C-alpha cells in the first residue's frame, strides 16, 4: 500500500514537473531565482522518489 502511494505520488510529481516545463516554454520562470528554485526542488523530489 505504501509502495503504491509512493509510485502514484512520484507519477504526479513527474506530471507537475512536465506541466511546469510546458507552461514555461521559454524558460523565463525556470531561470528566475525564486521560481527556478521550485523547478529544481520538484526535479530533486521526483528523482529521489524514483529511487525508492
């Protein structure tokens, strides 16, 4: 049950990260200090979850 939840959560994080990249096609937000930090955090979380 926990494993399924982690997989589902990881999938949702991946989708959110992809959606953010689609919205920010020009990279303006990702290059911004504060917003770029959110992109980085989402990417890091997604990578960590994929290792579980």
